[in-house]
C-alpha cells in the first residue's frame, strides 16, 4: 500500500504520543497512583491507538478507491481494507 508521507508522519506522531502515555501509566503504577487516574490514562492511550489505526485504514480506503486495479494487484482489494476497518471497530 502506498501511503502518503503526511499520513505516515501523522501515524508515527500519534504512536510516539501513545508511547509517552504508556510510559506515564507505568510511572503512575510505580508511584501507586489512584486506580481511577490510571484507568483514565489507559483509556486515553487506547483511544489514541484506535485513531492511529483509523488514520491508516482511511488512507488505505482512499488508495483502493483511487486505483482499484493497482491496489488489488498488490493484495489490497477493497474487501481486504474493509476487513482491516472492522478489526478496529
């Protein structure tokens, strides 16, 4: 799949943010922080991962729709990308 550079950069930025959130969660646990605060941060990290996935799938759907023959030839027909979407939903 040929993803635009700005999409790749956006997903990498999101993943780095999640990485920081996970380190923060680990620190919170080490410090014995309140369970509600930890769960709130876990939820935020989970949502950020979902958004990274949706960004990738949206770019994949766009790519498939713009050139369906090429995407199918490379193993990404529209049905496959739709399946990726349902894995995230």
